[in-house]
C-alpha cells in the first residue's frame, strides 16, 4: 500500500511525503522540489502518524483497503510508540 500527501514545515518548507507499507513495515520518505530524489523522513511525529491513519480511514469505506489492512496500520502505529 502507498499513501502520499503534501506537508508544509516552517523550517524546511513544502515537501511531499510518501509512506509505503509492505510486509508489516512502514517506509517513510520525503521529497522537496521537482528535481530532487526521495530521502528518508525523520524524525517522525505524532502528526505524521495521525495523517497516515486519516488517509487510511478515508480509503476503507471506498474499499480501496480492507478493514484488516487498516488494523495492520494501526498496529504499526502502536509498535512505533
């Protein structure tokens, strides 16, 4: 599964966030600018996890992800705490 959104940080500016979930692992990357490459997103905050949960929550009613996959994302968040 892949989730993505734009984020605006006062220090670093606007950047794109991409989260890939595969095999029970979440890979967080960010990209700033058109001609830059993807790099790791660090440090992760609770706002990042809240946004991921909100994005996943929107996909469940449309059946883009299953409730079982949504619960797996919630468990990843609990493990990260």
